[in-house]
C-alpha cells in the first residue's frame, strides 16, 4: 500500500487497481482514512472511482455499507461533470438496494438512502424523479422511499418546494391503504419534514431560484392529509410519530383563517397528551412550532386556549412527578417565550398570578420563565418590563432560599439586557444589596453563602454602558459605599461608581456634581472620604478592593472638595502604584498606613476648618460599623487623631478629646488602644491641648472616691481605675513619640514623664498605702513608657545636650524590676524588656547607674 504510484501517474487501470487495493484493506485499516484517500483520487478521476465503487457495490455484499460510506464521501465534492449515465446508474443501484426486501439489511438501506440524499446536491431532479416512480398508487411505497423523501426535504428544503403538490397528492391517495405501523411512521416522517421545508421556504422565499408560491396555496396541499391524520390516526400506536408530524402541519395551516378554530380545538388534544405515557418532548416540540407561527404572524389565541396552554406548560415545568429532560425543559421555555410574542400582557398576568401562590416550585418556575422572557429581548416585551418587574417584586418577602436565588438570577438577566430604561431597575439593584446584607449574618449556612456570591456576581457584571444604566445607578449607588454590611460588594461597587463618575465628568461639570440636598439620601463628602480611606487601609482584602476605593476617590474628587483635584491627580496614582508593586505578604503595613494618613493630613491642611470638624465627627460615627479588634477600626482611630491634629477649631478639638477620654470603656483593650491613638496623633499639632486634656482627666479621676473597703481593694490594678491609669501612662509616652520635635524637650519632663510616674505610683497604692508592684502588666507599661520617651528624646535635634532629670529614677525602676525577677525566669518579658532602656539612654547612663 505504501508503494502506490502518485496521483499524477495514475492511469485508468491504475485507478482501478489502487481503489481495489484500498478497498481490500478495509478490514484492517481505518475506514475514514481509506475514504479520504479514495475521495482524494476522485478529485481528478471521479468517473473512474465511481465505476469501481459501483462495481464493488454489486459484487461485495459483505462490505456494502462501508462502500456506500466511501461513495458518499466521494459524492460530497463537486460532481457536476459526472456523466448522466453514471448518475442514473448510482440512483438505480441505490434505489434497488434500498427497496430490496430479500437480501439488503437495514444498514445497507440506510447507507443507500444517504447516498441518494448526498447525490441530490447536484442531481436533485434525477433523484426526486426516481423516488416519485415508486410513489404511485395503488401500490404502497417501500418504507425507505419515504425515509429518503423525508431526508431529502431536510437536506434540500427549498429544492423540494416545486414538488410539494405532486408529492402530497400522491401520498394522500395512499393513506387509506396504510395499515402497517412502520409505514405509518414513515408517512408521518415525510409529513413532518416536508412541513418544515415549506415553513422554511415561507421564511426564505427570496433565496429560491423559482417564482414565489403563495403560502395559502402551499398550505392547501396539507389540508386533506392533515384531516385524514386527525380523523383516523390519533388512536394508533405510532402516536409519537403522529405528534411529531402534527405540529409542523398545524403551524402551516394556522395561516388559513377559516381553519384556525379547528386547529385551536386540536390544541386541546395535544395538551391532553401530557397526561399520557408518551415522550412529552414531542408534544412540546409540536406545540412550540404552532406557537412560533402564532407569535410571528400575530395570530391571537382564544383566551381560554391561551390560559390552557399556559397552565399546561407551567405544570410541566413545575411537575415533580416525572423528571424533566433538558431538551424538553428548553422547549417548554421556548413555548412560553412564543406566547409572550402573541399576548405579552396576558402571559405576564398569568405568571404574576402564579408568583402569588406560596409554593416554592411554582414560584421558582415562574421566575425562571420571566427571566427567559426578559432574556429573549422581544420587541413585544421590551415595553412590558415594568409589569414583569412588578410581578417579581411580589416575591421579595419570600424567605425561601431557592426562591431568593431565582429572584437574583432574574435580576442578573434583567440588568444584563440591552436597556434598563423605564422598568424600575433600581428596585432590583437595591434588592441585590438587601440580599447581600441579609446573607452576611448567615454565612454559616451554605445556601446563604451561595446567595451572597450570586449578589457579588451580579454587581460585578453590571455594565454601565447599557442604555439607561447611568440614570438608574447614578448617584443612588453611592448609598451603599459607607454602610459596613456592604463591604463585600465594594470592589464592583467602586468600579461601577468610578465609571459613572467619569461619564458624568465627560458630560460636563454641572452634571457631575452631586445634589446632596436632593431626594436621594447620599453620604456626606466626609463620609465617603472616611470610608474609602478605611477600605484602602486593607488594600488586598475583598479581592483587592483597596485599589478600587482609591480609584473611586480620585473620580469623585470634585464632589469631595473643590480644592483637591490637582493634589489628588498626583498623590492617588502614587498610592496605587505602591499597592500594585506589592502583595499582601510583601506590603509594609506600617508604611502603608503612614502614607494614607499623610495623604489625609495633606488634604485636610488645604481646606477649611468646618470641613475638618465634620470629618472627625464622621470618622467617629463610622467606628460602630467595625468590629473590635480590627485593622479597619485601628486605622479609624489614627485617622480621627490626624483629623483633630489639623483642625483649627480648638473648641471642637477639646470637646472631642474630652468625649473620648470620658466615654471609652477602659476594660476593653481595643478601645484603650483607640483612645491612645486619637490623643497621640492629635498631639502632632495640638501638644499643649493634649497634655492639658490628659492632666485634667487624670486629676478628675483621682478625685473620684470609691466607697467601701472591698470595692477599693477590687479596684487595685484590676478595676477600671487601674486600666485607666495604665492607658494614660501609655498615652503620655505615645504623645512624646508624636509631639513636634521642637516642642518635646520642654514638655517631656514635667508634663509627660512626671505624669507617667504620678499614675504609676498611684497604681502601686492600696487604700492609700504604697505596696510593692507585683503586677507584670504595670511593670511592662512603665518599661514601654521609658522606651518610647527615650526614642522620642533621641530623635530631637538637641538630644545630646539634653539633661533628662528623670533618667536615674527611671533606670532605677528598671534595675529594680530585673532584681525582683526570679533567677529561674531569665527569659521573662520583664527581664528582657527592662534591659532595652539602658541601650536607648546611651553608654553614659550605665556609669551613672
């Protein structure tokens, strides 16, 4: 086989030998490979190859199916130059073997039939003539004559049209003689496929090379056959084939107005078949073809029939009795969509009535159908979206998880349609956020987690370029930026809002400006800034919502404050670049926080004091939205301190500090750290005010008397007073770190270190008597104070000349702590941390000690 001559050297005899050689290897070679090789030879020697194959078909009974397969491959190329004599020989041989009742198997008949259908591509009339020769009453045709007729119309629908009348007339004259079930099935197959061919012609008549035939004339040819089938065959066993034929015929006859009433009655019989033990897909398919014509040509269905069809289809989708196949479900949905074309108002009203039933399966099915109608984007339903949305809204209170998911899937489809104008789309968007919020508190339940993911997916898919979407979302989407329960939506939310803000800016400055006094309850500019900075403080959380928050902040610059535009254009890209150049693992979080706080401080310095006062109130208000402890709340405390540092309204600054000092729950560690951050950061610009506030608060606390011996004993170290003193000590040293370097040295002794020691000594007293400090936390607090004060002093310009009067006293405490530590606890935190101040105070200190 490998030594065969090339195609160019092939002679007639060579072709014969080579094809025979290839056919001889069919048993041990790949049939497709051999077919391709023979088809390749036929490109230049078509007639020679065909002759060999015809000869083998007559001689080789065992391999006829394979040879027909090869012949079909050969005939799929251009055979227009084939001799008519050979064409007729192919047709005659295939026809004979197709009708052979003695020797030919069904496989051979199918192969012969397929070969004729393929040959009809170039020689349609010849093939059709052969088939009609065997379609003459009173003799009934062979089954495969009818099978080939049907397949011919499927493959060459438009070419069949000139033969419709003669074919159907011949068939009609034989119907009375048909008693055999297989033959009845074959007749139904022809009727089904030729009906489809006529329908295809009516939709594509301009592509035909022959004159257009009026649709009513074509339909008339089916009337007598349809009447015979519906009058005589509906009780036959071959019901599936009959139903498959009825749908296409009924869809054609629907064009005849005088026959419509009868067809509508026949619909009742068709719907009854859903109750029978039959393949309901074919019932649905036939109904679908009928409804397609009704919808396309606006042929109204009688109201009772319409309702009956709706109920039957809906029951099929909802039924739990029998599993619904995927193809049947798809076709049922298609039927509903077709009903929407003919009577959209009636269909929506029907589905709305089903949604009002408190049944999970019914509601879910109805929501899926409404979703399909919206997704079909029919001209008839585009203006009905308001009615559809109204129907869906009736299920918003349903707490069933399956129904809720179905509602969300509907919303997803609605919001992804080409237009969301005039359909109350905002109610749908708001519902997505409500569902997200509800599911947040129930994430331990798997279904609630799925619902939340679905909500996020919907928001991620929001396309601001959809017609009407800008009007729907802007500016109302801003309502969901600040509330913490929507944190999980922030990435898509910020992306949408950024796109909308940029669009508005393109339209002009006036349209881009928010109306804070309008009907939409918008967050304040200060609220937006505070929230977006807090979100940015954890840049990689929420799949990286930090970048999205900063990008939105930049897009909203003119709505935050008119003065920041130029500064933010420079600063925000550098912040974004820093995030993008790192990962969650590589990010220096302390540096990142410092960058954000500096960004905030630089911005606040540029604007008026009233705005600054307002942002501190907003930062305070947002505290309750975050859990303790959390990175976000920790950042909020620092941001609040920074805003107070910049604020020039000293009355406001004093009141805020007093509020935090008096309202803080000192028994909670996160709150203690929070008040430390606020006062320390505010001291960057208001050192004296901060120190005065701390001193006044400490003095006021000392004046408060605790009655009762036991109560006073409990208060020692472990009570609120002990925690408060410890917090004040840490606040003083933290203030030293943040104090302006040029002011620190004049305050560090009397105002800072002196007060730290005052609170330390008071903490070491019980009932007014000084006792030995055995409280490790109190020791560690003082050690931390010493370390921070030492660092702060060493960072000042005059630290080398500064004589710190408390140095020896503080080092004395440190040495005492070390001496009191047991010798078997060399690695204790007190021993370890007490040694650090020796290094920080410098070498000269050790000699003094």
